[in-house]
C-alpha cells in the first residue's frame, strides 16, 4: 500500500516480525524530521528483512541497517538534522540512534522501559507502539551489546556484509519480515 506523507497527520506502520506483529503510530508533531525520514524508510521498504542487531536487556532494541550492503551504503550518509525532544523515551517509544548531533540516518530503537535519561541527550522519540509491545519484549537478547564492547554483531560488518554476516554468525537475531503502512 502506498501512503502519502502529511506533516500534520499521524500514520501507522505494521512490523511483521519473526516473533510477532508490532503496530507503531508515528506522530510528525513530536519529531517532524524523524517522522518524515521514517516515512521515507518504510516507503522504500528498507526495513524488510532487517535484523534487531543490538538488543540490550532492560534498555532497548536497535535496528535499521538494511540487510543488503548496497542499500545500506546508499543510506549510510543520508543524515538528518536533530529534532527537539518533545516526548520522553518511555517504554514502547521509537527513537533514532545517533553518533552525535546531526548524525541520524536509518538506525532506530525501541525503548524497553522508561529511558527518560536519554531525553536530555537529544534522543527525540517520533513514534510509539500501539499494539504488540509483547513482541518488542520477545526479541532475542542473548548476544547483547555489539562488538567490540560485547558479543553482538559489529555494525561495520553489518554495513559491509549485510544479512549474510548476521545469518552466519548471529542466527538467533529476530528480524522484521516487512514494515508496511496500515490503512486508516
């Protein structure tokens, strides 16, 4: 289903995941630049077959690097400016990961709990889970933090080798089968 972006209208995206379904409502008022990028990512089907590669018990689940290295390379440097924080990082809220100011691209994370300490660091939620929070909490957490700090995947290797690397070395990772707009 195609969907036209309207900066004044929330929209819903359904994640059909390996461990269940999640519906998120994206609210452009909360983070206009982040919401617009999320719409672009979903419309481009970038999240299809995308792994939850950094899942930290009691904190968050990160995803958003395309499984195809060519697609990941295409999006890697498409950074967007920061949005002011208008919502708190609460359980089930979706927020972009970043490496400092002005570095948001396609990587995002679901908050597992109240992570309001992130608010003051500029992490601006743009969407929230409206159905399927139990699926979010069911993501495989056994690999933990990414390399080199932990035993999980190295992001540079995901970028270079995509799902081939993840499937070979981290077969238990949960993933998004498809992410699609839900008709109103």
